[in-house]
C-alpha cells in the first residue's frame, strides 16, 4: 500500500549546471530529512489530532515510518522528534541494512529528562564518521537559550577521502518567540562555521543542513539561511518565523546574546581573534551599560562609534552560502508543496539546505573572488523528491493516515559531490 503512495512522489531533477572545473572524482548520495512525530508530544497534544482516527496515532505507526525509510533507501537519514525508546528498534532494523547511527537527546531542564531528540543514520559503505559535534541549544546564562532543543553537527569522510558536514536540528516551535529561534540557529551556524571553515576563507567544506526549522519560506529566519543576513530589529517576535499572524507591535531589540559569554558576535557569527573578542565584548558592554558618545549618541566621526554600530545594529550575518534543495513559492494550494499538515494548517517548515559553492567560476562562498587554487569539493543538487500539496494531502487523508506515520512529510535530495580538482 505504501509503495503505491510513494510512486506519486517521484524525483524532480534540478537541472544543475556542469562543474566549472575538472574534477578527478565524484560521489553521488541522497539525504533524507523527516520529523517523525514524537509519541510523547503526540500524547500531550492530542487536541491537534482530534480529526484523525485513533488507530493512526498509536505507537505502532513507527512501523509505517520504518517501511517508508526503507523504501526511500537514503544514504544519510536525519530524523527529528525521535523518541529514545525506539532507538533499539531502528538500530537493529537498519543496522542489518548497513547503517550506523548517532543520537542527540534533548538536554534536561530543571532535572527533567526529555524523551526525544535528533537521530542520524548513515550507510557505512559510503561514509565514515570522523567527528560528532552535537550540541544542546541551551545556555544557563543566556535568556534566549533556555529551551531544550538540540542539533547534530557531524563530520563525515567519503570513500574518495573528501569530507563534508551534515547537520540536523529541530528548532523551537513557539511562533511568538523569534528571539529564541534566532539565537538557536545562530548557535548552530557558529558551530558549523568553526568546524568547516574556521578561517573564513573562500570555499569551505560542503555542508548539508537538515531539519524542522519551524519557519516558513520568505520569513526573516528563512532569509537568514538563504541570504546570509537578517536585520531582526525590523521585526516583531511573531514575524521572525512567519508561522502565524500573531499580534505584536514591539520590535526586537539589538543584542540577542552577550558575545563575552557565547564567544561570538552577530556579525559573521564568528570571532577571529582574542583582540576581536575583547573589542566586541567591550562595545557590547558599553552599548548596554556605559555612558559616552559611542553608547548614547552616535557620532559619525568617531571610530569607536562606527565599530559599535557593527555590533549593536541588530543584524545577524553568517558566511555559508546556503541554498534550499526545494523551491518555495507563494502560490495557490493546488501547486504549492507543503511539509506538514496539522488540523487545517498546511505549510512548509522543514528544509534540506546545502552549501552552494558557486558553479560560475567567479564567486565562492560568501562572495569572495574564487582563487584558481581553490581545492574544496563542489556540492551540486541533482534532484529532489516531490512533496504533496495541501489539496493532495486532503484527498489522501489528514496525516498521520493509512500511508504516513507522521504529521510531516519526508524530504529527500540527491546530491553529487565533485572533489580533487585537476
């Protein structure tokens, strides 16, 4: 029955441009991202599923998810809302299929352990795990990092010796807390940058970043990922993720975190030297506490004021040129694909991002001129598996249903990574 459903979700080719350099090797692989719906979260929020027959909400719905994952046969699988109680089942079943896995459970708060987290599987014949930099998105001294979310940041080595980073996360859901979501994604991006491109040079190690970002296309948080920049002080908390039209008139204040505590500032989400740490920390403290021209009255001729404005203008930037594996257009329900459908709310909140090292030969990541000596692998999107539209999901039946075990759809992308340029 599931196979008949899956045949409707055919591959859509991305028509990639040919690589602009001659490469000695290439590796093809597929990545899948899927929020599989934690059973505990389902039980605690049953009002969201009151229109769905109860037999579709039982714990055995995970067997549908296993069959679905088995059918898609992805080389790397990133799951969110993965209950730790089902890890043995997945490890046993997919271990027999040649997969290894890593798991990051959500951090405990106030001594209360969390039941779910992020789970990543990979085929051992194609990838070797080099480093696991998984983190909890929580910091006891930062008021906007007080929720029990987590992220996986994993470094793999491919069969040809090339390396790539795969990240997996589930950001906070609350549509009213854009400040927390921005702080969470900034923490993850800082860790990714320090792993794949600590010197902020041209290019960098390829990155695939999967997850449930709880943000809609074209929203400010989406633009931070796709454009590398967002001036968050132009928006209210409820506008950051674009999930709902929640009332709010107060725009966000600059300075979402203390760079002295976190070790990185908003501009680039990195700190290049101890001198920069000291400078950004001093400027941050001055902007919050201290009097003087640079803190209270911007003086165009004051160099310290100019430096301060860089750190207090309320703009977050990063240095990875991400592109979504899926296209997102604001069009009608007939043709707009969605990733989740809860009650009557169908929208896209799940993504597969990949670092789009430019094919043009003119620019690399973060818009520097690409040097002829650049030897970084080139990651190219070959195809993506189509998603159902809201109308199609309505016809199939609200999810979870006969075919699907979760209230989200699985996303899958086919990549080619070229490496070892001649």
